[in-house]
């Protein structure tokens, strides 16, 4: 894992009580994504995934008032049960998006019978990183990690 | 190949009198890159490549006065003798760069004993595409295509 030296990274890490393969499945199966991907009372209305290098993702989130937020992205690197790297810098392979906001790096590591879950968000600008933080990155991704853990445990 | 529908693409295509595998080698072998990659009287002082998904590239170009222009990038997709996709949006896997400028898509197709060579440059902004064009994209990449053809024929 390349260490960030730009100051444009946000990191969330949790020790989750669920095995790596089930967490990976929650991250890649569209039907499961809809059950944990947005911090309640937000919701995930729709999810499409193609978890391999160059594969597309399309996720539509909704706020409590029903306003929809569609997100297109591309997977850059996927190692089953270990690592998922994706970005909104492309809408599909390889079409630059209107606004590259961040690249997400998700890793799953065995840790004493549980899983060390780490989610990194690396941004192209410091302003975007700061905005992401103000939008509630730590609270939102933290709540999602709890939802993810609960779902993975139930599988 | 996804068709561009953003208006932010520049395309150069040529029928080159050299086989695909030699053109691919010229695009990926550092010692060969130094011989054709910049339109004379510019030069390529240094080249490092790792042509696979997530591999890094580092190329230093120089203008006729000796001013150096280092370029770091990452390969997004490489199909031997067929296709090379790279971008300056990352400096390495997966570190966003300070300025995503373009993604290059290079394809080599058999065409009547020659090779249809197509180089696409897809940008994140219309301004960057226009600047790239004003910097002499068509002339520069055209001259490089001639240098590439001459070198590949000589191998």
C-alpha cells in the first residue's frame, strides 16, 4: 500500500466482527450494497457492480426527502476478499468524468479472528478532501461500517 | 472501445508500415521509448515503464534548450500488442496526482499487412483538451507516429 504523502487522504479503520469474504461480498453484491451502503436515514435505491479492473459501478443514493444522488465509477483494482479500489474519475473504462472527486481504497485483513477494515478516500485537491470531511466522512463512513458489520455477520 | 461523447477527446490515427508487436514494444520498452517518444528537436532523456494495470511510468522529456519536463503516470489497462491505456491522474497506484490532465488510449489493429494505429487523448475538462490541441497535439503526435513507424520498421 502506497502511503499518502499529499495530505489529501481521509482514512477510516475499524475492527469488524465478520470474516473478510462476507465483508467483500457486502461490498460487491448489488443486493447487499443496497442494505448497508448509505448511513440511515439515507438509502441506496439502486446498485450495479462489475468488480474487476475497468468494470463499472452505478449507485443511486437518496436522502430522507427522496432526492436522488446517482454515482458512476470504475473499479481500478480488485483482489477478492482483500482489496477494492474504485474511483469517480471515470464514468466507465476509460471515459474521464466531469469531476474527479476521489479514489476509494478498501482493504480487509485478518486480525485475531476479526477483520481489520480500512477505507481510504484519496482526493485530487485539498479542498475536496476538506469538503468531504465537512460532509461528514468520518461519521457517515463510520455508521456505514457498523451497518456493514451487522449485515456481514448475518450472512 | 467506448465512444467519446464529451467533446473532450483528441484523436490521431495513422496506417503504419510495421507490425503490431514491434509498435507495442516501442511503446513499452524504455530504451526504445527514448528513441521516438518526443517530436524532434525535443528529446526523451529518461524512461521507466511497468506496463500492467497499476504499473507506473516515469518519462522525462526535454525541450531544445534542455529544460526538463518530468511526467509520472499509471497504466490502467494493457493488452499485449493490442492496447495501452495510461493516465497522469495518478502518480502511482493509487495516488491521485496534483492535476489530472488526460488519459491516453493507444490501439494497434491489423489492417492489410500494416497496422492501424490510433492514439486517443481524453481530458477531464474542455479547456485542457483545447490547450492540448493548441500545444500542437496533432502535429506533435503525428510527427511522433512517423518516428515510431521508422523505429518499429528497423527492429
